[in-house]
């Protein structure tokens, strides 16, 4: 994910895959098969993601539980919006993007756009 380090991205993958808020221990256990991390390392990264606005946290007993502030799809859409906003020719970017989409993605775009080309 743009703007995130490798460990931050791995942690966000765990948070997004969860059915609700996660504790540090939950994230640590999910990452354990792939990485050997200290509890405090995961806690520090979760806190950093809160400061960056990717997560919120709520007190649960003596510990915090963390929840994503947006879904992966919402975050990705924001990144696409940023790319378009940074381009001097967003129409050209959209044209090149449209030429690169799969048939399934093209159908999804057509489904969402009305006759006037605006989202339904």
C-alpha cells in the first residue's frame, strides 16, 4: 500500500482480514508463521498506524483493540484519487487506466455508471 512500510502493510492486511477490532496479540499471532516479531514492535507499529490515520483504537480492559478507519477498497480508491489529482492530465491517466482493465473490471465500471456517465 502506498505510504506504508513493509511491516505496516503486513499489519494492515491482518487488520483488514479480521472480522472486527484486533488486539496486539491477535496481530502478532497472525504474523508469527511469516515473521518473528516482538510484542512491543507490533504495538509500536499499530500506534504509528493510528497516528497516520489508518487505524483507530479503543480501550479494552488494560489493552487497546485496533480497527481500520477505512476498508482496503476505500483506501485504494483514495490512492487512485490522489494519482488523478497529482496528474496535469487526469483524462489521459484515466484513458490509459481504462485501456488496462480486464473485461470483468470493465463490466463493473459499466454497472456502476449510469447513462450520463455518473455513478448511480
